[in-house]
């Protein structure tokens, strides 16, 4: 696909409409990462993993947890510690 350029403006609420021509091929609800670097904002479609990929990630996480001696009830404590929340 060739690079295409369209113009738009930001609303008073900070909303930016992606011109229809550039939205083609994306469905409603498509997740995007929004990255800002100085005066540039980049939208990048996030492709979520499918069932098989998700299951493989879970299996990998379970394996690593077992290797490190992390039990299921330790997970909340670890998450809260990294978020700076005391329970």
C-alpha cells in the first residue's frame, strides 16, 4: 500500500477523526496503540493474539512460574507490589 495523506483537525475535546479514505480496511472497535514523539502522533493497529497464541503464552507463563517457585496466590501480591499498592 502506498503512503496516503489526508488532513483533519483536533476537536476541543481532543478528538481526531480519521478520514474515511484512511479508515478503509479497519473495523469498528479495532484496537490501536497511540505513540507520541514530540510533534508526531502515530497510530499502530494492535493485532491481538488468537486462541492458540494465547494458550501458548499461558503455558509459557505457567512454566516460568513453576521454575521460579511462584504460586497462584503469589500473583496478586506481585502485581500489587509493582503497582505500588499495599494490601
